[in-house]
C-alpha cells in the first residue's frame, strides 16, 4: 500500500517535477524524485506543527547559528518518517538501489566542525521533542572547502553543493528584508535615524526538519543575499557590462562562502557583514511573526527565546534593541530588559585567539547605529554596577568584545560540558560571574541517536532493537537495558560481529579509494576531527612513529596490529596544522610501504573528512582518540558518537570526556594525561618540554628520526620546524603527556588481546551513553534557558 503510493509518487515527481522519463533518468534524477516524494510526506506534519504553535500561542525558540553542518538529508528524512524500508522496496521495483541513490547526495556542509554539527543535531532533537523552534542561518553557496592531498599536502578546492538542485528547500521570495550597512546616524526630533549607505536583501529559503516518527517538524530558515538593485542599467546601456553587474556581485558576496577558519578570528569586514546580515534578518523575521498575533512588543520575552550559538550572531542583541527603540519607540531600559529576557548565549571555546573582537573603527563604519547602541549597553551596565572592573567592559582597547556583549545581553550563559562551564565561570567570565551569580549554567552537548546510531550503524541499531525492543531512538536512556547482556556471550558475539562487518566495509573502501590494504582484524584506532594543535594529532602521529620504531627494533616481536585512522581538515591559513597533515601523510607512506611492518601497523588518512565519512568511519572504530590538552576542548561531540557506537576511548580529562568516563565507568575508559589544573602548573616550568623529552628515550628517538628526515628523504629538513617547536615551544604539552599516553596505549593493547574483555567494555560503552542524546541537551535548554515546553 504505502510502497505502491511511494513508488507512484516517485514516478510522478520524476515525470512532472524533474521532467525525466524513467528510461532516460540518471541516478541524480531518481534521487531528486525520491527526495520530492519524501518531502511531500513532511509537509502535512510541518503545517500541522506550525498551526498548533500559532493556535496555542506557544513560546517559540529561535536558534541563531552561522553554521548548520547538516550532511546528507534523504536517508535521515526517510528514517525519521519510518519509510526507509518502504523506499528501498519501492525503488527496487523501479530498478533502483536506495543506498546508491542516498550515497550520491552531496553533503550540506554549511559548517566547520563541532559547533555547526551541534546546531544540526539540535534542530533534529527539537523536532523530535516537539519544541516549537526555528533555526536561522546563512544559505552559503559554497560550504566548507573540499580537501585533497597533493604529495601529502592539503589542497583546498571550492565546494559547490548548490550547483545541483536542492530538493529540500522552499524558496520564499516574498519573505525578504532589507539589511543596511554603513551610512550615518542623525538625530531627528530627539530620535536617532540611521541612513544606511549600502543595502542588501535577505531572502528566505526554508527547509523542513522532521523529527523521529514524523510527529513534529520545524523550519530551518537560511538567508540568501540579493541585491536591492539588480544591475546598473545606465552603465549597461553605456556598454560597461561588468561594472553594470557590480551591485549584484557585491550583494551576493555576503552569502557566497562559509568562513573556513574556526581557529582564529580575523576581523574581516565581510565576516562582520555576514554576521549582521544573518542576525538582522532573523530579528526582523522574529518581530514580524510576533506582531502578527500580538499588539506590541512589551511581552516579547514571554513568547520568544533566542539562542546565540557562540558570539557569531551576537549582533542580534543590539539589533533587537535598535528595532525596539528606533522603530517601535520603546525606552532604552525597557528594550534592554526585554532583549535580555529573550536572549541566551552558548560559549563554545576558551581559546583566546578564537574569541571575537571587532575594532571600534570597523564596527563604527559598517554599523554606526549599532556601535552607539553597544556603547549604551556598556554604559548602562557600568551604571548598574558602579564598581565593575574595567576588564569586563564591552568596549575596551579600541575593540568591541563580543563575549562580554553576549554575556551582558543574555539572561543565561552556558558552557557545553561540566568542565568547560566551570572554566567559563572561573576564568573567561570570572568577574562577570561575580556580578551576575547564577547566570552561567552548564548544558552538556549531545548528539542525535537517529543519525549517529540508527542511520550510521543499522547493524548495531537492529541488534539493540532485538535485544531491548523498539523505540530506544527517542529514549536513549533505555540503552541501559543492554547492560545485563554485557555478560551474555551470545550477545557479545553478535555485538562484535556487527563491529567486524563495519570494519570490513571500511577496509574495502580504504582499499578501493586509497589503495592501502588494512585487515579488519586489526584494531581500528580513529582520530577524526578538525586539525588543531590543541587536539594533538601530533601526539598521535609521534606515538605512531614510536610504535613503528619499536617494531623495527624488534621485528620478530609480538605486536597488536593497529590501523591508525586520521580524518580532518585544517583551516587554509593554519600553517602548523598543515605541517601536521603533511607529516601524517609522510608517515603513512613510509609505514604502509615497509615490508617489515606488514599488517602490524597501517596509517590511513582519507581526504575530505565530512559528515558522511564520519557516518562510515565511526561505526567501524575500536578505539576513539580524544587526546586534547586538558582545558582546551570545550566538549567534543565526536567522542560521544564513537563511544555510543562501541569504541573505547583513550582520552584526557577534557571537555565531555570527563562525563563520558563517569557514565561508562572508569574501568571502561583509558585515561591518561594531566588535568586542566596540572596543565596550568606545568606551563610555569619553562623547561617542561626539554625535561619530558630527555626523560623519554622513545620520544627523543622519534624526534631524532624526524630531524634526520627519515619520513621526508626528498626534503630532510621538512620537519625541523615541528622538532624545534617540540623542544622549545610545546604550548600544548605533547611532550609532557607523552609517556602517560604510551602507558595508556599499552593498556589498550593488552585489553584488545583479551577479546571477551574488550567486547564487554565496548558493549558497556554503548549501553551507558544514553545521557549524551541531544534530546536530553534540548530538554535542558528548554527547562533551564528557554522556558519552553513540548507541544506534543
Ligand atoms: C570560530 C570562528 C572564529 C571566527 C571565524 C569563524 C569561526 C567559526 C567557528 C568558530 C568556532 C570555534 C568554536 C568551536 O567550534 N567550538 C567547538 O564547539 C563544539 C560544540 O560545542 C565543541 O564540541 C568543541 O569542543 C568546540 O571546540
């Protein structure tokens, strides 16, 4: 029945929406037809959700984020609609393979990493829980760059997902707002009037986001930039065709490309414009919606919650005040109080170089009225707290500090793991916390089990359903029901058979794409995440070299076979991260081609790690590397995905690792390294690196091999920079944690040799990860920040 309907709808869309005849349709055409047929089935719940929210005048949540790292959509939609098997069967009737079509979909890669993927998980969880919500972001024409390796070096090429038709979006040309920049501010009858010098149009594109079992659907509204004037007809008529198109080009530049650097803030005008473009469009849209059913804005904060995903959308605060004061004639103090009631701010990093600051000159030039309002906010805060220290001012040292602005504008500020939230309190916002006790709270991150278990690991998902029954996807604490089975040899065999099948699939894929043979019986040791010094991929690759060296010195010895898997991109301008990538690839080349090593050690680094690759690699991992310098990784979410899929963690007490270890049990987690406090102490010893290296023969040998050019014979000095930094500027304490890391890795080997013990530990990881469902995170936000309730 449903299968027949779906088949007919696919054929209908193939013919009337795609305009193709089945005999001549490509897999792209079939995928479009499938997408439209699935999308049709979201529309009813989507309308129903919107109607219900309106009718009941529910509090609504607006999640503002410069990034939404969605990944592929077709399979996720099919799963949440409960139509995956139906779609598979319907397509089979039509001679098409569901998995092949789904695999052909480009990733929507509108994000850099953890922060953007978190926003995508949260959108899915809000829809699953029935939290009336909207995501606001930018419809980047080009998402995160594609990564290739050329002779081991990262090369970036533009990503172009929108050159294909995007079947999941509804263009809303009627929903458009004017966004101003520059110009000047005059006083007219005692009121400020901003006359922008430039304007662009923000035009809406909506994507429905459907929750588990299709019970609720929310909207992700992405803004595209359009020119206010299409082209300069006068110039065109004069024959100056390029100049005529200039206004259009300039405007469209704003939503052209995602900033690919999530490591350092750069103070670029285009980035500031992107941030204001998104924030202003969102706030205008929020106020328009609200005023459709309310008299005035005086009770806005009772009906509207606005969440800032880091400081990137922080101009939403001043923009909200500007519209209330300048356009709706509200008193500043009232506007300030209402805005604070609406706003929440999530901090995602403590790294000073990633904290946003804008020069007052740039802010005053690009957004002159907002600069005034920011000064008013700062002055009001200073008046309310006459003895506030100068260090908490929003404007200081000719810079606007977006963290302080966000803090002062929000009624709740949160970190993303228990450890991180504690550090936000005790370090970054220490003084502000004293002035506003209780404002800083913790909401530990989470991941959606629909994508990260049901979709990515269907074998494990089916085994779980057979063992504890259906429905755990929406109630992940039920995984606890697996615990008794961790002592059941039959269950553990099946658990490990699933893992083995996932590893075999990755092994085939690695062999086909990289030409490297890896045995599915070896331990798959996985580190996948952006390349950053604080994440310490360098420590992992140095340990890999040490292992290789160990095998070379003792070729007849017994070693536990390992496949070291790396995945991740470097920011294009981050030279040190790029050197580390080069090193990993050089080490892979030497190790993989060393006949003496054989299956005992392999290094694979598939290029262009993205959401889809994560969905393939994570279910095949035995070991999860979460080895950041303690105090630096705000939370991590890959750590959760890996543990949920039955990988054991080797990790430091950083970010959410701390809570993962508490949940899965210290005996099922390989802990090593200094604590965040010890890191601070250790750095006070100026000779920390030299002392650690001199105390560790293996590490000294590794650095010696690198210095000799053992991994770069064609350019022996290639890694002198890395060696020199290790000895003299080891800011992330790779050397100081190295010996303990080796100790923990040896324990990993011993545990892996005991197949039964390993299986039990892995199964207990899966069983105890329920807490890390993003449904729990969203419920925390609803209760502690948004004051919102489920409409289901
Ligand atoms: C920073 C910047 C700097 C300015 C230019 C563009 C840009 C884009 C993104 C970022 C984000 C840096 C913060 C971040 O990604 N934090 C990560 O957030 C994850 C979700 O909470 C968390 O799991 C990771 O530990 C944390 O590094």
